[in-house]
C-alpha cells in the first residue's frame, strides 16, 4: 500500500492534471522550451559552419555530447522544480507542512511538481542525440548500448544532486543562489562541449569537485570509440558514471545536514 | 503514562541583527551579529488521553514553537518530550503518522485540485488502507456535510468550507492527537459554531486529544475546560477556566436594564463600567458584598426591568494576566 514509487506516481498524475487545467500555457511552455533549446543548437551549428571542427571534435560528436546532456538534464528538470523553491517554501511555512507528513522531504519535494513542459527540452535533446547517433559510426555492442542508458540515468541523478544542493543552500541563505546557478546552469552549458577543450583547472574542477565530466565526457568518449586526448583508460570511462551516482548520494547526506540545521534553528 | 509529556523544554533562536541602510546590509554580509531569543523557557506540562486544552498567549509568546516541537518540526535545545512514548523530533515520521495538525491560516489541501483528490493523495501519503480510508472519509463527510464539496477545487471554497475540509484532511489517518492553530480565524458565526461543535464531538466521542491554540476566547469558553497561558516562553497558568478566573479576579458583572433611561445607580459596593441606552454594566466583588444582598438592595431602591449577574469576559481575565506579567 502506497510505497514511495506508488505515492510518486500519484503525485505525478496530480501534477499532470493540474497542468492540463492550463492547456494553452502548457503547450506554449513546451514549444518555448523546444525553440529556445533549438536556437541554442543552431548556435553550435553556426560555430561549426564557420570553423569546421573544434580541437579535432566533429560536429556530430559535439552533437552527441549536447544531446546526452540535454536528455539527462531534461529528465532531472522535470523532477526537481521543488528543490528550486525550497527557500520560498521555507519562508511561506509550506516546508513545515512537509515535515508534518510521514514521508521523506526529498520524496515530497520531487513529487511537488512534475514539470511536463520540459518535454520540449527532452524532445530537442533526444532529436539531436538521434541525429548524431545516425551520423556517427558507432561500434554498437551491448556494452555500448548499456553505457548510453547508464550515462543518461547517472547523469540525471547527478543533476538531481546539483538541484538538491541548491535546495540545501537555501536552508542557510537565500542570497547566494545566483552563485549556485553558475555551478548548475553554467556547468551544464560547459558540459555540452567535450571537456578536453577546456583549461586544466576547469577540467579538474568539473571532474574531481563536481563530477560533471564523469557523467558526460568520459563515458561519451568510450561510446564514440575515440581515444581520450586526456589519456584516461577505457575501464575508467565505463566506471565514470558511477561518480555521478555517488555525488547524488552525497548530496542526499548534505541535504540531511541542511535539514538538521533547519530543524534546530527554524529559519 | 500521560499521552503528551513535555518536560522542561528550552528552545532558543538566534536572530540575525540587521543594521539600517546600505552599509548595514554590507556589514551584515561580512559579519553578522546575533541576538538570542528564548522562545521556550523550561516549558512543562502533561496531557492525558482525551483532554482538550486551550493554549493561549500573545503573539510571539511561544505557542507555535511549542506546536512545532511537539510535531517534530523543531528540535529543542534541551528538555524531554514524548507523545505516545515517541520523541517527536527523533521519530518525526512515526510521530507525524500519529498526529494531525490544522493551521487556520494555511490550508494543507492542494489549491488547484478538487477536494476529493487531496483526500486521495493524503491516503497515499499517510499509507491509509483503502477500507479504513473510505470509512474515515465517509464518517467525516457525514459529520461536516462535505460530500457536496468533493468536486470543488479548493481555491473556490469559502473559508468556512475550506476549514471543514482541512479538519477532515487532518483526521483521515485517525490521529490520536490533534493540534489546532486558530481553527476559527476569519470564519463567519455559523461556520465558527459548526467547527466548534465538530471539535467538541471529536473530543468527546472519539477521545482525540486536542491542543487548541487560539486568540478567540469564545473558542476557549466553548471548548476547553483546561487552559494553559504562555508568555515570554513560560507557562504562566495551567488550570481550569474557572480557577483561572478565580485566581485573576474575583469580580462579577452586574447588568441592569432600567425602566427609566435617565436614572443613575449609586451604591458603595459597585463600580460603574459602562452604559448603553437603559442598560448599565456594573462590577462588584462578591467577597465584599453577598450577591443576593446587593441585588435586593438595588431592586428596592431603583425601578428595574431586568437584571443579571455574569462572570467577566475571558478576554479581560487574560488581559489582566498579561498585565500582571507585563506582557504588553
């Protein structure tokens, strides 16, 4: 009776129904997402039209990076709106209501809104990914196919971890959230290009501190069957997505610390 | 063992101090200064199963902090607290499944959804079995006439309807304790009576323990035998309403309807309070003059249509208690 998954699907169905009450707004929102992410990709096309390649990365390869990041991020974006609003929920007292319910706060926040219009981003990412897959000469094997699925899943978990981090920070302050956006949205933008083109300190930051490269760059290199200009081994490339999962688990622990802080200060 | 045990709970908050102006804001970013506020200062009380207690005090006295500690939202600095043997902040989830909380000012229902869908979602949130759920829902619906509201989106409900639905929502999982925070605020007279009546029945017939926070003294008068008054984070008084009255003031009200409007009543044992038309409000101390003696003296002297004796309104008693403790 009502395990977390059943409860979550109940949340989703409710969220969908209330979004369907505003059908026009939903349609416009979805189209808007499709177009704005579409324009983004046209920017990349223009870049390659002018320069031909980017440090020996072809357009199709960059499109593959772009597609996989967007698909994973769109999945997270559908789930994680609630964490964007933690500050607001705390101020309005709604967050206390979540603590009054016999369920984990993380589940309730994920359940708060299922943002269907992010399907626009998802559709665009999936389209680009499909195009890149058809264009590229990928050496298909069960392990490559599995790696694609694992990369998207771990990527979505990793991004969810980032959003949980943003929510956690708002237990302490509501003022520095812009700085967090640099990490999330800035990082996501950056990871749409191969990590190898960036500066060493930047690469290190997005591998060792925030393991964004682990859920995008390294596994994709293995999927594309390229040798990594950064010199990592195939085994590492296959294992890398797990660091995204690890990051997610770590962010849950940090969330609990934030929650403890909130429950002892009440602010 | 008491149903709810609160023993020497202390809770302090640190409030960041802001200095005025732009420099103050910048200063605040670099170095914050804090002021410590004792929201609860060694609060202790016990409630037996099935008690209905009024919990009153001025704003900022510590009422909602108490409720937050008891419901597991806040962790106190020190002290002991148990509900049905559970420590609320340590067993937040199992405690939450055992209590119901209603905030008069905020709904827990989903704004855009029909009432019934909020109820269904709560069934899953609280893991209520479907048989139990239907039984509880139908029973609550019958008590508060909710069925006509099932398909109405919450945002379209009147305040009174919303409050009835919120009460039901907090009770679907059959909690043994109900915390009510200003359940009648903003309601019209009829809705107030309906809500009070429901709370009373819930308490009498089902034995639900109720902690009622309110500013509406009529709620207290109508519902609770026991009243706890909190101020400055301390329990100032914990007794029956009658005892509280007797302790704070012995005075009674004498209300007289005069036959002749121009008349003034003078008697050494009464003090004049107010007058509207031919109705005069007076006050006297039954220790100084027996009520019967006073009445016969006055009826002998003046032409009187009607006369009755009342206790002073509870608002006045509370306000005297606040004055005693310098709570204003």
